């Protein structure tokens, strides 16, 4: 199928393009940017006047809840939500049931995702068998089955010797290790940031040192083993400073933040709002502002949705008992645009953090519109306002702290491999 997307403002951060021009697509690939190829006759023309045309978004953390948690969400519902949010590639953490610790499970997930003809799914394999923290998985076999990296998700890995061996193994095969820094003992039973809100509400707290203590261990082991490490969902100003110092000393580490941590702080918990029960916890306004600044200056490499659909019954409980997590696939783009507008960050820079920069962390050829690249494209109206109403979200998870908030920026078309996967008027 040949598609012409015309008159849009095309922004491709990798190729430093920001101009009103046409995009030509054929056989699932980008065949030209700007000039019409010889004998090109479009089967479909999309008028993108007044809209932004950019690479399809790349999300570094989206729980699809399969296998094992289909009562919470299904592959179909979450992939529909992804394309509605302009996301064409996403990484799936390994904390499914059973965890992604065997090649057959990984192959099954990729097969089912391919058959949906929606977003491309890139599984993250489990570091240890069953995520139990004792025996390492066969990372090389899982990589061959389709895993692009290995992680322990949010399950504590308390044995530093096991982590050391895992990083040695990963370094041998040049396999990336993704780790969310949080010391399990310092964070034990905690549900909120160790600050004034937790004190006032009497909530068990998680201090910043739970993040920094774990981060110190990870950075030391990364230097010792030479492993490629990606730090997931940093939440504190001190954590950001540690990454800056480590990079200054030559550490080759990358990191990301969750998009809701760019806008929310401990103050948003209000009077025990369970939708603000997140992992890691919402921290102080100072921490939030440090994350925003670090994302702008590229200390933080990418922003992700940290999509985590939760069953309504598990969310509508007292704060300490509610299951943590928030839906985010359909909010990643508008919340990133909101950050960029508020902090006066160039639109091309903001889009880079959710396209090419995220793709580089995943190690995939995506997030750009170079000639010959897969035609994964997002078209959105940057001036269109819409209210976040959980009932209208395509994700089966309706749990969001942004319910009722008016956001700007709405996806109108999403193309995956040159095929229209989502379209709205």
C-alpha cells in the first residue's frame, strides 16, 4: 500500500528535520521525505495540515498483563491503547505469570503480538528463574528467542552475589541489564515518599536512600563487570546526581523516568488517593523538578509511560493496601508535550526522548523516519484539547491520577509498518 502524508509539520529528531513537508510510504517503508518519488501514486492520502508528523513513539515500560493476568488487561486491549497513543514499539517487563524466563513464553508473546498487527512488542527477559532471585536464567537462549534486555522488574533482588553473577553473565554476551534501583530492606512495607505527606497521613515511608543505596551497588557492580546497565524509573534528585557523577567518571549507563513523575509529587496524594500509589513513590517537589531538568539536559535519556493497568477492586482500597500502578499508554505523548511546554523545551527535543532516544536504549532500529526505515509513524494534533476520562481510555486499566485533567495533543493516525493501526477524526 502506498500512503502519502501531506502538509504536516514533520519532526524527525534523529535526522534534524523540522519542516512542513510530505512523507511518502510504500511497501511498509519510508521511500521519500519532501520530494515525490518517480511514478509514485498514493492509494491513500492523509491530510496532516496543522498537525505534527513524527516517528512512532517508543515506550520503555508497558505491562501488557499477558500471560497470567488477563482479568486485568489483555494483549488486544493494551495494544489498541498503545496505537491510540501513537506508540509503535514497546518493551514488556518480565513480571508476568509465569515470568518471562523461558524461550517458549517469549516466543508465544511475540507471536501473539505479531498477529495483532499493532505495536511491535519487545520482551524484557527475567534475570533469575521465576524472578525468585536465586538461579540465573539462560540469558543467551532468551535473547535468541527475542528478549532485548534482562530485568527483575519491581521484584526485589536482595542477593548482591546473584546480581554480580547476572551482570557478569550479561557482560559476557553483551546483553543489557535493566535495573530499578531500590534497596528492599530500606523500602520494606513502604508505600509513600519519606516526607511531610507520609508523616501527616501516617503512611509507611520509603526514603530516598532506598534508591541511592541500591544505585551505588549497581554502579559499582557495573564498573566491576563491564555490564551494560540501564537504570529504570529514577525518582530522586540525589539519584540523578549520582548518575551525573558516574558518567563524569566514565560509566556507560543510561536511565529513564516515568512520565507521571514529571508532573506529580507527594503532595498529589492529597487525602489518600490510591491512584497516586505508584512504584517508585511520588517524591518531593524538589525531586520532581530535578527529574524535569535532567530530562531536558539529557542526563535522563528517555521518558516512558510505565503503563501498569490495575484491577478496579485492587485499586479501590485504602492507600497502603491498594495495588500500585497507573495506566499510561494513551497519556505518554500529551504529558510529554505538557512538560515541554511548561519548561520551554523544544518540541524536537521532547519528541526525541520518546522516539529515537528510547529506541537507542532498546537497541532497535526505530524512532526515526529515514528513507528505507520501517514506516512507523505518529500523526497528532498539537493544539487539540481533550479531557482524561477513564471510561473513554482504550486500555482495560482505567487507573490514572490524571482523571479529569485537560491535556493538549491528540493522536489522529498511527502507522505501523506502513499500515494504519489507529485512526480518529
